[in-house]
C-alpha cells in the first residue's frame, strides 16, 4: 500500500463521518468526486509546508520582471508572424531554475539572498512570467491602428495602453469572489495545473508521497525530466524541420484512394471526409507533439472520452452527412480549388450570389463589407453584391456547437453542482467555513497565511469598471457605457459554469461567440463597438479564471495568497505596458518587415475579419429568423436540454456517480474550422495508454507521467522557437542574396 492509498482511506473515513453528520450531503457530486481527485493529485503535490520559507523576495521580483518583460515583447512581436506562435511560461520556468541557483550562490546573504532558492520563489517567478503572453486587447489595437487594416493612425500609445489595461484587469475583480466555489473545494482540482506542479516538484526537493517497499523505478523525477526533455528535443526536429509531412497524415485519404474521381484526383467525398486540411481528417494522424500536449496525460479519462468522442461524432459523422446532403446548399462550389475539389474545413466567407460581381462560390474577405468612411460599419451595397454569404459545412456546425456548449454548461452545472453552489453561498453569507472544504489538507495548511478579503476584490472591480467606462467614452475604442455593465452581467452568469468545467476536466470554454452574438444583435452594424465588447467579454472571463487557476496552483504549493495576487497584478501591468509598446514598434518602426511573406500577421487579420462577420454583417443576417442558418438557433435549446438525459437517468433508472461524467458542454466542443483535423486518433491512443498505466502500473503513473508531459511540452516549445527563428534567418539570408 502506498502512502497515497493510506491517505485516501483516511479521507474516505472523514467523508463518511461528515455524511453521517450531514445527511443532506448524501449523493452530493462534490463529495463523491473526492476519492478520484486524490488518486490523481496526492502523489505530485507537496504534503507538508513551512510558512517560514521565503517566497516574495528580491530574486522572485527580479527574475519575474526579467521574464515578463522579455516574453511580453517577444510574444507580441511573434504574433505578427504569418505562422504565429508564442513562447510559453514553461520555458521561463525551466530556465529560471539555474538562474535562481546562481543568484543564491553569488549574491551576498541578506535581503538580496535570504538563503537557498526555494520552490515558492520559483512559483512566484512563474506566475509573473505567465503574464507574458500577448494581451487580448492588442487585437483591437492592431485592427484599428494598422495602416493596412482600419488605419486609424491617430490612436496614441496611452489610449491603446488604457484599453489594454482595463481589458486585462476587469476580470480580476470577479476572480476573488469565486474562491469558495472554484479554489477551495477538493473536487475543483484544475487538472491543467498538474504538469506545471510536476516541474516544480521535480526541480525542488519536496515532501511527496511515494511507494513503500520495493520500487521498480529508482530514477529521480528530476533526472527523468531531463532524459525525457532531451529525447523529445532530438525527436521534435524530425516533424518540425526535416519531415513536416509527419505533422498531418490523412490516413483516411490514403485508405480510400481516389475513389471514383479522375486519375490522380480524389473524389469529392474522400476530400471532405479524409483530408486533414480541406476536410474532416478521418483517421488523421499527427506525430508532432505541438499538436498534442500534456493535457492527454493530466486530463481525467472520462473528460478525454467526452471531448474526443464528441469531436469524432461531429467531424467524422455529422459534418460529412451535412455536406453530402447539401443541407445549406452550394457545397460543391464553396472554396473549389484548381482540381475542382470543394472544402468543408475553412473559417472563410463565400459568395452566395450567382449574379454578383464576384465569382460564385469564391472566398470573400470580411473587410469587403466595411464602409471605411463610416467608422467601418456595414457597406450594404457590398453586402448585397455577394449575399447570401455562405459558410462551409464544418464552420456552420462549429457555430451551432458553440451555441449548444453555452447552454449545456449552464444546465450541467445547475443540475449536478447546484446544491454545492447553494451550500457554499450560504456559508459565504454566514462567513463560516464550508464543511466539505474543511476536509482538504491543503486548505487547512493555507490557514497559516492571511487571505485577501472579498471587499478588496470588490473595490478593485469598482475601480476597474470606472476605468473601463472612461476608456470606452474618450478613446477610439468606443462602446456604449452601458455595455461595460452588461459585460460584467454576462461574466457573473457564466463564471461558475465556465469555471467548473475546466476545474473538473481541464477543458476550457470561452465566451467569444456569445459576446459577439449578443452585442451584434443589440448594436448591429457597429463594427468597432462589437469588436471592443468582444474583447471586454471574452477577456474578462478568461482573466478571471486565469487568476482563479493560479490561486489553486498556489493552494497546492502553499504560496501566500497576497504574494500570488500581487505577482499576478504586477505581471499583468508590466505585460500591458511592454506589449502595447511592442505593438507600436512593430506597426510603425519595422520599415517593410510586415510586408514580407513570413510577417503577414494572419492572426490579427483574423480578428479584424471577425469584425466583418459579427460587427458589420451582424448575427441577424447570418442566424436570424429567415436567414440561411436560422436552424442553428435550435442548438441553444439542444444544449440546454441534453444534460437532462444523464441527470434523469441517475434519478429514475440507476443511481451512479458516473452519470455526471456525461458532460455535454465538453461533448459539444467540436474543434476549430480551418485547423488541421488530426487531434482525435493520437490523443485517443495516449488517453487509453494513460488509463492503462493508472490501473496497471500505478508506480510509473504516479512518479513519472506528469513529469513526462511537462518535459515534452517544454522541449517541444523550445524546438519550435529555435526553428521559427532559424526559418526567419534563412529566409532573410535568401532575400539578401
């Protein structure tokens, strides 16, 4: 028996005693999940804590500042590449360890050097560094400021900075109010944090549970990490550089052959079903880890089955059926290539007017619909020239699935976690500790640290809201003042449902489609306002849940809450300053760099184009009553009612905790249009491999699997970074020659 198993047995006894004392907790979903969660976290999370360990030190501030400044500038600049990518905070996490040891050895003892480089310092550096991505609000800045896009060159640095800051900070005020629901409960275990925790506990000597008696695997986690890291570093050069064909292999096309098509040309159906680029990638494979990720190791087995099963259902079955039956019409002409093959996998817009000036079935850029002389609102003449605008079968289905996901998340959480939310809310009003949360050992250990009070988060929310109103009224990122409060209202409704899903499964949901849909109906044709609201709504919820997840990471690793919150705020503030400056530099000070093929800022152009779909054209013309895609509105009702099926089965057929694993909010997440469709088969194989290790080789699972995922992620990220710069250098050399 391992110490994990002994701890689980002790916890089960505590839970049984609690349920005996509180019969209302019988069949409680959160209580039922405690054993499963402990089996997957206790072996990797530190089991003891010393509150005197240095955390917020000169080293943590200095190295955190260094990394967030470097990553903020680099990631913002790299977002302008044609094939954009970002440098993840895991790279900083890995490289920080030797830097921390060096500073501990070189700096004089005292305030600059409080002793050995600690895990807590390392975590705070990582929190600051993790803020170094490109802020979401930068999309609005680029879209409105770039001369080749909207071209508003009158926007000043401080106007742009103000918009970026408030879009980054508004959600943080909401985050602190979710701690009772999303941080303290054991059942809210945030699987996506586990590979990061594995890195920290591999680098630092921590008190972890281990197998007792004879162990088959004696290599330390630290050594295993570097072996796996080096192995993946060597391997990744094959699919990323020497043999890119290994990134996407359309096995379905290879098996089907050309069918009844002309010599050397696939049949239309084989293209739609089998092609990983133009179609649904039936049996598509990838041997590139950047298409996968450690989530296949850390996400629970049931969640992976829901996600992969739902994706396979929509991509392998529903989309080909919709395409074959020509449900929305013109499938054979949409996106037709030089060989005559159509496409079902594209996020583009296509001409549906046979009598217009543009070729029927050809792709049309969303900026075609902009009226540049009227703040980029809808040019109705241009729209009528190509209307009805058509979507590919898969893109239309992605929107329908997004509608279903929104209501399914609300329904699932209300049915299965409603009692828990009510209990925790009542305890919050009474200012008493929740009985179930009180069983968590990490919650008990965190009582050694003062917590940030709720009123502080509410005060910050009020200040951020006031700043948001000012920015929306006096800057070019204009939006009706009432939209700020409407944005907060939407976030308050969805923060728990959209927070619980990733907290129990590791799969994230986003508000971008809902925010675009709702505001597009309320202020149709106002492109700039719709784009601004999209950033407010999407990023506010995303930032709130980012801080919530980091607070859970801090609970697992026993980091003082004040230090965690300060580092998150500090890193976000620096990130806004540096990223905005980097954007102005890239737009105005790089000469003709952004005219070169490898620097065509496709990601920013996609956001700009989305303004044409949801802002200029508006959802009414796409999905309103009488429109071509009005039937997709039924997906809202489908999403709301689908979670009732397993809930009713549990209530009236057979009671089982497994019913609540049928999560339609995850099932309806059916992938992205335009992406390579190769993320079903390989993740499925790795998912069953992970479950086999969990059941049959628990020692390897507990000691190495999360470390393996972290090593693969870090190594793949570094290889991608090197190859990107290498490719840019080679291209520049050839251009010079």
